[in-house]
């Protein structure tokens, strides 16, 4: 409960960005239509780690954002990101477009909103 209050306060203070999930790629973690809070400052001092859920710009579709889980960090620092949905057809991710550059990451998903 305390985590949710802190996240709400950070959103009010504009330290979090609110983003809506579109599609089923992150089911069961996040469903189509869920709103999530994203920390745009999460990776200023250290890079994303395996298991983090990130907001990133799509590597092949302009002006499109994606929410995916970091499945692994490649030796060159690129990120292999995938959806949580066990159906491989439910997510367009690194299995189709390859690992993404860390510069594409716009923040870390910190919470579902509202609680």
C-alpha cells in the first residue's frame, strides 16, 4: 500500500508518466487498457536489468511505444525484450525485430494505475 501511495505522489509531482497498455502482449502482468506509471529517470545512472518492464520506442515503427520485459541484456548492451503473454503470436518483440539499443528505452514501468 505504501508503494502505491508513493507512486501516486510521484505521478502528481510529474515524476512519473502515465501510459496506457494497448494489446495483449503483456498479459497476465498487464491487460489491454491498463494504465501504468513509468519512471522516465530510472536509467539515468544504470542500465535496465533482466526482468525489468520498460517503455521503449519501437525499433521499426515510427512514433510507436512498446511496453516489454527485458528478457536478457546482450554482451553489447542491447536489450532482448519480450511480452509476458505465453502465446508467441500475441506479442511483437525482439523475437521478430531483434535486440534493441538501450537508447530506445524511455523509462521503467513502476506500477499499475489506478490500484
